[in-house]
């Protein structure tokens, strides 16, 4: 999901279409509309929210990796039974995709382990793999009969026997967790075996857990090969054409309410704080396509007494530029044209840099303007004290506080992947993205090719990064709202109250989606969830 926010704010295409603002109280936020003739979605089952999608190419691809070879040191009976990796593992990536939604994920990984009898143990390992992947065969009975009780390899086989007793055959989630646990324990032989089992279970066109597991498996393979950063960079190089990427982002934007929820809740807090102001300056630390500000400009246009003068400063990075097909001047022109249509005085100031690079002089602060700062789906990309002594995450918050803004909005994924160790981080990602993939499944049919492209280009990279990368290479570092609240309070902020009008508008929005989505207000924040899992949290500060 984060890839789409990072690269998009994705409901805007080259041509914008607007409808008259509907009154709700003094003024209201219009319902989100479909901007562009090519990029839309038809969902007759969810309240008539409809549009159409043009897919530019019939071909599509998914993540994949080549078979991995891992060698292990031999050890004598007096040594520790823990295998040590000796030879350098290798990972290569084909230039052309080989997967289709009708195939399984790949071929089993091959591996070898040197014992007192190399050939004998390799033969037994092959037998085990054959038994595991074959139909209706008793692995445990076979290995009770074929493996000598005093073999140096018996600890490994015992572990495998316990694994086969504990994990029901075909239970993908349990196998996935067991594989991650084995890697966490540095039990590489078990992890390798489970990876070969997982390859037979995952599918990019199957159940939500099968589709998610395909990408989590890619992350596990990359981590096992110590190539997490390399595979992540390689995946980023496999971007589709910018107009295609924008279409995938737009599809995700339309079929799931996460971004609309975040934008509407943030815009509502800004509109409430600025209801009596004549000059408003909004600083957006990740403007993407600028889509968030369309409804706010429309809402200000309907404000009793006339709209204020609006100036927007937009931050940017190269990834957003790629999806947009150009620099921030594209966003400025679109928003200026929109503001002119609604007769709203408007200026746009660009700051082509990432949030980590921002300094006071880049923000264009002017006296006499009421300031609003927007952090929507972006603060988790800033490294904190656990990554860098510069701690940009807290530095930027202190910088913003020094500007004395009237309101600061925060929208973030409700997940804990920042400082967690690998295994709990894996479990958190599995739980979070399971809900995400299930919510997509409720709206976008599995047989639709664009669904595969949406999941691959808008979600899979985030999953791989969370699992395979560490240190500065791991850029997906989410925190729970409780931690964000602590950071804001340490920077000197206090909570800004929620607007009941905005809450009612968001509830109306959710009526167009599956009933499994839920909206909850607690502890001064709004949470959007799927069933019992919170997915996005929104709050405001002053």
C-alpha cells in the first residue's frame, strides 16, 4: 500500500472532471470522484460506485527468484550441531518473467549438507523432499526406517519429524511462520526445506493468503541469500511504464478506502482549523499526484463568506516523479487549473526533495499565513534513532513545531515494523497484509490481470522490503499510533480534536464498500480497519 502513496496520491490523471459541491452543514467535502477517462473501476455490488479501466498491456509479471543454492560446513561430533554458512550464496533474477497466474510460484530450492557420509545424506535429503512433495506418503515412517539412529544428521531429521507432526500438510500460514522461525533461529537447512514446500503452495491468482505468501516467500528467499537490498533494488528497476503504474495506483485507490479515509480525515481537520482564516499555507511532506487537495479546494470554494487564499508547498522525490511522468510543475498546473475553475485564489510552491532533506529555508514561510502541515503515509519512511544518529523522524517534527502551525495532520498505517526483530516483524507483516489482501479480494475479482499488477507494483515491494532488508535499506518502518503520539508530544504538540462532521462524511464514504470495513473513534483518533484488524490511523495536532 505504501508504494502507492509514495508514488502517487493516485486518483488524478491528465484530465480532471468535477461535480458541483454538495452542501452538508455550512460546507462539506464532496464525495471522491473518478479523475480520468481511462482509469476507473466498475463495482456494481458496492453501492453503484462505478467507472471503467483500460489496461494498456496484456502481459504482466510477478516477483520471482531463481533457485538458491546454500552450502553448509561440516562438523565433527564434538562441535555444535548448528550449521554454518560457508560458501557465498548467489541469487540471480531473470530479465523476463516466467510466472503466470495459472502456475505455481517456482521450483523447489536445492541444497546440500556435508556429513560423515555426504552421498548418503544427500540421498536421504532427496528422499525427504520427494516424500514431502509426493501424494499420500508417510514421510516419518520412511525416515524412521531409512535413517540410522546414530547418524550425525539425526538432530536435523528429528526437527523435521517434529515439524511434520506440528504443521498440517497444506496449511500455508503455518508453513510460512515455521519457515520464518527457522530463519530467525539460523536453522538454514529447515528453512531451505520449508521454502521448497512453500513453492508448491503459493499462487499469485489464488486465495489472499496464497497471493501474499508468494511475495513473502520472495522476501524469505532474498533474506536467506543475504540479498535483501539487492532484490529490493532489482524490483524497483522493474517498474512498468509511468502511465501504467499510475493506473495501478488509481485502481488501488478506488477499490480500497484507505487513501480516501486518510485524505478526508486530514482535510477535515485542516478545514476546521482554517474556517476563519483568509490566507492559508499548507505544507505537504509527500504530495505525490496532489490528489488529496482536490476535495479541500472544492470544500473551501463552498465556504460561507468565500474561500481563503491558498498556498500549497509540495515535497517530492524521484519515485513520485516517475509515477507522475514529470516534475512538481505538473501537480502545480493541475491544482492551479482546478482552483481557477472554482474561483479559489491559489499558489503552488515546489520543493523537489525528500522529507529527510528539508530545512527551514525550503518551506517558504511567510508572515500573515495560517499554517497547516500534512504528514500522510510518509513519516514512517524517515529513519529514526534506531537507524541514524540524525534521527530525521523526530528532527522534522521539532522543525514543524518551531513554525507554530495551527494544525498538523498525521495519517499512518497501523503496524509495528520499525524496531521489531525479524520474526515478530514477519508475524506483524503477515497479519497486516493478510487483511489488506483480503480487502482487495472482496472488491477486485481474482481473475482480473490488473489485480495482480496492483498487488505486485503497489504492495509487494513493501512486503519484500520489510522481510528481506535491514538497516538503512529497510525503508518501510511503521509504528503504532501510540508511538507516534509519544513522538508528537515530545516535540511539543498537543492533540487537536476530531470533527464530528468529518466522521459522518467518512461513514457515508464507507457505505460504498464492503461491510467488513469498520470505522472506530478512540483516544482522539480515527481508525479504519478490516474486520478486527486496524489498518490505518488518523489524528491531528497543534
